[in-house]
């Protein structure tokens, strides 16, 4: 195995990639396999693909890209046979925003040659319907936009079961403070997190875009942090 895969519930795992501690989620059904985000480079994506074969015996058939930041989307270049689910903003970025993706990736320490190879291999996806239900055989997952926050188009993936798992993208971060830039909406973000809390229920597992799996109390503390961040700038 190339990465440490943390089992969350039956047929559901996540890996924390060494580069930027970004989360990749994996959900296996009886007939199909879904990845949540793909890392930054073809090399990372190939290593993910190999691990998925070992864990599930299947190729990746479905991919959800949570938002248009390089560390979540560029690895999708490797998975040419997979159906990609993403917001229109992600499709737009992968079509016309690759210079910006490259600049960000290199600024964060990615190898420029690897990033260029990855961008050359990209095939921009068509945005899917949202919310969407994806049937993996014997289990379904839902993909939805809970509201504005880290970006204006973040998607979450909810896997229901005895213990619900919510892949939060960068709406939740554990290994650092929430990442805020000019595309974030800090006013809306706390109520967007209410939607995640409702989806997870009291015992659900919330998987951040970066960092360890958290519970509802952690997300409530992050709501308070965001409210305080905004209040300090008014
Ligand atoms: Zn992000």
C-alpha cells in the first residue's frame, strides 16, 4: 500500500496524503467505487489508484471533486475512465483556470514538472446535477452543496449507514485553522456548517479536507471560531 487508509465504516476509508495532509475519501459499493478528491499530481493519483485496487478489487468509477483548489482536483487527470461529479466552478477552473492552479500548487511546494505533466493530462469534466445520488451497488451516497463557506461552491458527500460519514472538503479543517481567502464567505460559513451537523447526526463522523476525523463538538467550535474571526474584522 502506498498510503495509510483509515477505515471509517464498512467499505468506507480515508487517506491523508503526505503532501499538505489533504484527505482522499473512498467509498466502495457492490458494483462501483467512489473517490472524494484526488490529490495534486499524477504520481499521487496513480498511487491512490493502485491502493484502491488492493482495497476494493475495483477501479475508481466515480469521483467527487469538493471544490476548485489544486490539492483536491488536479489528480483527477489520472482517472480518465471515471465519472466526475463537480460544481460548474470546478469544471470552469479545470478548463480555463489551470495557470492559477499551477501557480498555487507550485507556491505550496509541488514539483513544477509534475504539475505541468498533470495539467497536460487533464480532461475537464462536465458539471453534474446537484444534489445528486450516486448508486454504488447496495449503497448510495449523496452529493450536495450545503451553502457558501470555504468557497462559493463546496460540495459534501454523505454516506449513510449505522454511523453516517460526511466528507466535508475544506468546509472543515482540523490540521490548521479554516482556510479563508477572497472567495470565502465567512458570514454564511457557520450556518453552512449547521447543514453538515444535521447530515452527520449526533454520532456521525465528519471528515475534514485536512486533518483528523472530527465530531460534532469540533465543528461547533469551528463555527464559534468563524463567528469570532468575522466579528474581529467588523
Ligand atoms: Zn480548499
